[in-house]
C-alpha cells in the first residue's frame, strides 16, 4: 500500500515507522528542512518523552477527550514508548514528578533515533515540501496528495500529523485543520494550551526570575467565588506574568471557560499561591511566632530570612501592610494572622494569556466524534487518518502530550 504521512514531528515520524514496519511504501512530507523541530525544543531541549505511571495517571492528566484515547493508549502505552526508544538506542531515566527523559538529556538524540529508523525502513522523506490538498475519489476514498509545487503523489492512505498551531517557527501553522476541513471534517475551536499567563500586576516584574518549587497554585474566580483550578508544584515569575509547570497546566483549563475574555476584562480571575503548602494555617502561625521570637528586636523587614527567598521578602512585607521598620516585638497578633493569611494566599491578578507562539500545545482540533478511536481513521473519508496534536485531545505537562502523539501515531500507522 502507498501511504503518505503529512508532518515530520513526533506523531508523523512514529506513524511512518509503524506503517513501514507493516510493509507499506511510505512517503513522509515535511515542510521544513529537518524533522522533529518541535521535539528538539520540548522539555527545554531535553525531551520529556513520556511519564512514569499507570493508566489512572494518564487519565488524570488528559484535559479533554480521555475516552477517545483509551484504546490507542492501551495498545501503545508509556511502557511501550520506553521500550520502543530503548530498542532504538535511547536509554531513559525517571525524574521528579515521574517525567521520563533520555539519559543523555538531549532531545536531538530522540529525533536522531527516529530519523535513523525511518532511513533504515527506507521511508522516502520529502523536505521543504508543503501539501496543497488531499484528493478523494467519488467513493470518498483517499486518492492523491498534491504538493504546492504541483507534484502529485498517488496513495491509498494518508495520515495527517501536522501538529497544531503553537510554536509556528517549528512548522506548526494549522495546515492540517485546513486540509481536514476541505475534506468535510469539523474543527473544534483552536486555542493556545500550556501557555504562560499574562499579568499587569507589578509584583510579577518585582519578582521576575524567581522560581518557587513547591507551592500550591489555584486559579480563583472572585466574581463567582469559585476555584477553577488547583495544583501543587513549580512556578516562575516573569516580566509578563506567570509561567512554569503548574501555571502552564492551569491555562489549558482556564482557556476553555465560557466567557473567559469577559472575566479577564473584569479582573475577576486571580492566582492564589500558597507559599507554604506543607504547613496548615495554625502550624505556619506557630512557625512565624518562633521566628518572631528569634528576631524580636529586629525590624520586621529583617525577620523573614529563615522563612522566604530573599527576593520575595520585600514584596511580602509590602503586601502585609505592616510597617517594614516596625520592631518585631511590637507586631500585633492581628497583624501576624494577616501575614499568615497572605503567605497561604499570595494573590496575583490574571489579565490574559500570552499568544499561541508561546503555547506548548494547541487545544481543540479535529473533532474526535469523526475519528475511529481504535485506528485513527476518519469516519468521513476512507483511508484518511489523523495523529497527534491535530486531534482535539490535549494534556497537562509531564510527557502526556508526547504520549498522545506516540499512541495515536502508532494506531494510525499500524491500521
């Protein structure tokens, strides 16, 4: 069978490999001059290929359409990903939070291993080639793929693995959505996912560059008095607002809330950071009492050195509304309780999202109702398949999005 795979990213490469292993004549089309461009920059250039956990962990970290993923994940899960790469010569290791990385810490090693396997299987790779359209015959079966340069490739099967519309510099410019739409598919509203949150709060600029590794993080709707998202982990203050794993994951929930733009304009959404999540309110109060006893004759601004990072202290002092020069032994019980409350709910106003060029993944995509979850074949056009981020499935950070790419890619390639 002649098979065309559109897109040389994670999903496209693994689709091509498994299709070629099934004895097909495979052509992989990539519009850039190299393969795996987004893979090379994931995990800060280290490539978090999957996660260490079970199916319940996978389910808990899929933001939308987990049921659609059940079959393909069951047939090619995280252990299969690790085994696949081990056999290709890429040894892996487990890091904090159950994240799986190559031992070498080099994403390029992952891309090189995939490319080497493609070459070994004699997959034809067309670089700097853009697909103009996919042609179906009168019976709604895939017939041809036509390139921008007029070249026609005859095929019985076409796998669209073009990614989403995030990180446009890597080649993800939403081409797959346009091709699928012309062929009759519905596209679920496309939004940036795993994207930093923008804030006009001067606190972010004051704390720019500060990483907090073990904090509680919530998004709270002040208007509805409701917690929208809650997690624990690492975050970072930046000149534009907030970023880091827990912040990025929260964005994929926040961007799907009805009338979110209106809520952001009303300044209804705030981030609440628990700076000491391991300590309950009363326990933290007792801890501060001990520190205040230790520094009783010092000024308030010099009493938090054992409790907080140096950069955070002046901001907390300012937000506490306690005079920075006040002697610690003069601070009232009421003022101390307010300080505890501040540390358990450090508030930052959220004003929006950074644009999709800053997003790690794309939310939305090809409607899963129109795709066979076992094979990834279109229910509208015979011989048309989808894999990876182009499908309306996305997950939190931690290797789950690449697992989606590999699971759907293998399903599309094998079937």
